[in-house]
C-alpha cells in the first residue's frame, strides 16, 4: 500500500496531526495505533483540566480525546488499531497486527507521534528489595482508571511530576492514604496548579530535596526510607525517615519513545531525548516529522495538539511540494534554557510566525527571557517566575529575521537584572 | 508409595540433576520451595560460562567447570536456549601482575582450557576499545561464554518434566528422617514424601538440608552480590566478558554483555548470615560503578534499567560439596554451589546422577526425549515467517511488551508450556516481557490480563512471584 502521510500513534498528537493533514488537503492518510482504541494516554486521564487553551473549556482526558476522535471520524481518516509499528525507514513503515501479519507500507511523509513512557525505578538505582507494589505512576493510573483495580492502601510517591501529583489526589479520593510525595530536586517538576489542587487541598506533604534510599519488603512493599539530599543530590546521613507503606509510586520522569526514530536514523537530542527538528518539525531524516511527547515532554495537551497541527500541515506541504533544499540555522539554548523545540529554523522559508517552546533548568524569579540574533538582543521579556515544570515559548517573526540576512544562529537564554 | 529419588531445590543444579536422572528408569520428584524453578541464585547471577582457568587444577570443580562449559554449548542446541561463545578477558592494572596472569594461563592449561592467549594492554584495547588506559595486560580465553541463565534452567527442568520427573512447587522442606531404609521428607504442605535417595540441591539452604541428616555439619555463608543492568541500546559496548584479576574475595567486578545484548556490571561480594536478603544498597552499587569504571571507560550510566542482587551459596570449606554424605547413606549433596556453579551445572547433574544410577542399578530409558524447543520468538522474524505464524496463531500479532517486542502468543506459550509461568516474574524470565527499558511499566496491565485468562486466576491473586507478592490489592476485607 502507498499513502501520502502515515501517522504513527493515535494519541493526542497523532489525532491532531491527522486532522490537520486532512484539513490541509492531503487525503491519503493512515493512523496506526497499537492500542485497541484511539486517544492514547488521555483515555486514562479521567481528571479535568484539559482543553482550556484549545476549546476554552475544562474537559476530562477522554472528553478531550473524543473531540479529536470525532473529527477523525467525520473526516473519514482511516486508522488501524491493535497494530504495532516495528520499523520505520525513509518512506517506509513495517507493522504487525493479528489480521494481516507483518506488513510493509510506503508513505511519502511519516509523522512520529508515539508519545512517551515512564522512567522505571531501575533508572534511578533506588536500592533495596524488589517486591511487588512499586508502580510507575502512569501504570497505576491505568490499572485504576481503565481496569478498575486497587493498587495500594498506604502509598508513598517519589517524584512530583504531574502524573505523580494527579495520582496522589486520585488515590486519596479512592480511599488510599498518601503519606508523602518526595522530590529529589529542590523544586517540583509538575505544574503549580497541580501542586495546589492535588497536594495542598488534601494536606499531602511535599518534601523537596528528598529521595527514597531503601525499599523494604521481600514480597510486597512494607516500607521505605526517605532521606534528604544535598546539592549533589546524594543522601545526607542522619536525615533518614522511615515510612510504613504497601505501595511506592514513581513519577520520576518521562522518556520520549524513540525506538522507531532511531531505526529511521533520526538524530536524537540528548537533552529532550526526542528528535532534533526544524521549524517544519521535520527530523534529520527527510520526510519524517515528529510532534507531541515523542518530540519533547509537554506540560499541557493543548500544546501537543497545537504542535501536532503544525506537523500535519508541514507534512502536507512536503507531500505536495516534495523535498526542497532548506538552509536552516541553529537555535541555541543557553544560560538556564535547557533546550528549544524546534532546534533549527530556515529564516527564508519559515512561516510568518514560529512558536519556539522550551523549558528552563531551575526555578528562577525575576529573570528575563532574551532572544538574540547572533549577538544582537532582539527581545527581552521579564518573567516573574520561571519553573522547569512549565513550558515556555517565544514567537519568532519571519519579517524580523528578514532584517538580518547574514544571521548564523539564534540564541534563547535567561538573564538576570 | 516411595519415590526412587527426591531432589530438593529447583535451581540450575537441581534441574540439571533432574534431567540427567530422567534418562533412567527411576521415579524422580523435585521439591521446590518457590512458585517456580530458577527463583533464587540461578536467577540472579552473571550468566557467565567460565572457561575454567580459575579452579585449582586437579579438583572436581576444575573438571566439572571445563566439562560443564562444553556441555552447555552442546545443550544450547539440543534444548534451545541462548548461548554465545563471546570469549572472556582477565585484565590486570599493574605491570607487576604479569606473573599472576601467567599463573592463570598455566592453571588453564592444566585444567584443559584451550585457546588462551596473554595480551599486552594495547593488544587488549585493540580488541576491546573501551578498556581503560590503566589496563596493562590481559589473559584472553576464547572459550568463555555467556548464557541465558533463566532459560538454561527452564530448558533442563522442562526436559526433565517431559521425561517423567515430577515437580512440586511451594513446598519448602521442614524435616528429613530415615525410617526402614527410606527417607521421609516433610514439607510445609503437611505432606510426607518417601524416597530411597535424596539429592540436596537447596542452594543457600543446602547446609540446613544437609544438617537434617548428617552429624558432619555444613555451614553456608551466603555471599550477596549487587549488579547493575543496562539497556540493550548499548549493545556491543564490550563484546568479551571483562574480569579483573581475581583476588581472595572472588572474581571481582566484571563487565559483560548478556546473552540478550544488555550490558551487565557486578557483582560485589558481601558475606551475610541472612539467606533471604537480596536487597541492593547504595554502597554496593557505588562499588560496582567505581570498580567497573576501572576496567572500562565511558560507561553509559544514563542507560541503566535496573539493579538487583543475588546470593551465592558459599560453603565455609570453600569448595563444592558433591556426593554421598559420609554418615547418611543414600543422601547426596550438591551443596555449596557458588561460582562457577552455573558453568558446571550440566556436568554436576551428570556426576550426581551417575552416582545414584550406579547405586540403584538403574537402566536407561528407551524413550528418553533428548531435545526441547524454546518458545517462538517473534523479534527478528522476517515478513514471510511472521505472516505464516500469524495465520496459524493470530495471538502472535499482538505485541504486548514494546521494549523487548514480545507478543501475546509468546506470553501464552510461557504460561501453557510444560512447567509454565504462574507469575509475572515467571513470564518475564521465560519470554522477557517486562525485561526491557521500561521495566514492565507498559506491559504489566496486559500481562496480568493474559495470565488471568489463561489460568483462571483472579486479578487480585496474581503475584509478582511467590504468594504474598500480589500485584494488586483485593477488595477490602
């Protein structure tokens, strides 16, 4: 089979990319989803707070997904469910499912929208036993919200990423006792609103600069030991506190799922763990685009949808025009700015406006976000608070860039007074 | 009714003995205290098939090591498990250590180890570019190998089982008494098992079992070793198994590829009295990290996926205890099996089985089935193979574990095959679902479902391994 655009993943990014591809007049599209329904991780996010930017109303995860699924169905975009893509190459995709076996299809453009996975306990090298009762927060979320199971009664959560915070509230509402949320860093990686609504409102303590240094229980978790960490993030002797619990939830980071990107020889950023992309969201492999959490971990699904719509539009343009030589320049992330997406831009063929998203490395108060074209300061915006948990953005204007025809790079950084 | 032989312990040694005995007309039962075979020392070790330069020449250990290593290579074809003869390298950090490398070489020659070579530091680095500049010399042993320790054990057990050996699980032995020339073994399942011959392959508990019948007491000091495992993305970081020159404390921290393409570093060696403590701790993990970094450079620590610890059954006398107990007739020990116990296992199995067969005067079976097929692996299949497979059984078309590409069909096979998996760990060790970089975060929910559907278990009954390790909480009592 031959397609114009094949989208890998039917979660929020894949759905929005498909809708946008179709709206941009590409007809021959296919979405490939490995689960038994479209919607991705949104299906298990039964809390509200989605869609404030996109739909100007507060939706639950499944409701947000349903809006896009409905559009996909109305636009008659075909999709495969229960189908796992196992290989991606330049213009070709190999997938497996129960009915067709292993199939290789061709695509003029491919949009990577595989999302991300949770970092496991092992990645942190938390010492102790390896009993049952240790769950990545998202796995616990799925077991509770989709399958309807009870994962624990007395719970400690390590990591204050958004899923961990949401699960602290969810477990409490389900009758479990969440003893504490511990965070290795001196700041939370989650959204401020989640700390307030999920912890503060339920009197769940958040211990910053703390980590789990021992897991007890040979069969099921019976307790954990928490300790304060120093600036080197190593535990400080004498600060150990024991917690009795039957469950340890981990919300210690998300990893963009890039097995397929690597197979397609797409360049991966060591900071985002996602593909390096240009202003069209095209990766280093021609005709392969990326959006959503496979590209970089987002804080709000609304931004995923917005980014995916851009990927869909640009993939459509690519299908219509074919490859053209683009002269991109680098967007540097410096001084407190950890990364940017996109990492490159072509000032000549870019859209009139380009949203560059980024995250900062630490909590900063009263800093400026500065944009430089080479060494010339172009824009300086004061921010009351900057936090790693919240994505930031700057908008680059084509007309502004056009004033600097010899520009070699753009730099985004934070600056103090 | 009495059995001819009861084997206590379903680790790799017990299962190898079971398989060797299953070639004969003997009634054999294996008692295992856990819910599955391969649940203790055999599941948490380096997975190395040692070439045999290390044991003292002339000892039984040396003989069994060299023979066992060769047998594992042969068995990997007959019983279909992963084995790679990747070769090993023993490195030294000091020019003055040259005599010790030579001594190991000579010991290897005396033990009958072939294809050894002494290399300079630069020669070693030419073969293994990630060795540190500190490396001054190396002994290269091309016959060293790596094996999937889980499926080696499962293969031996399954093959023993289809050849008539009975396996009883969740059955820790509580007492052994002799009455009328028969041993009476009581387990905490309240049953009494009677047998002519007993084999003690109880690993870290082999002293306890031995001491139930013998006045010549054994004492095992379990030695705990911490390991760190890396994502198979770092495949080929090293191709050989890299040992440091052994010290009195053991073989030291090694750096090795696994039979599945992961990178493994460890183990430490901490003596303890507790036979159950398999926890890891920060100091140990730091030791592993620092020692491994002495051997190889640029270890990709961002790619760690898990750490674990295993305990080795080191008897205080320092050697394996193999053979009939001197004051307990018909009671055979395979006790104190530490490294290189995995490498020796098939030879140990044969050695113990021979002793019993001779005493019992048993005859060989005519209908012994010598081969066993592993589960079908979908990973790496080509299009034609895959499509044919899915026509036959569509469950192979649903991928459950993304990291290791394991299909529903493979998990069903792991559950339904002889001595199949009953727990999440049992599935993981057999077919690798949950063994990859997300450590079962993605597949747990699906695997639970499949296990329940295939076995009729309730969700709340499913365990990670033994009873007490239920994954989910039942409704409130």
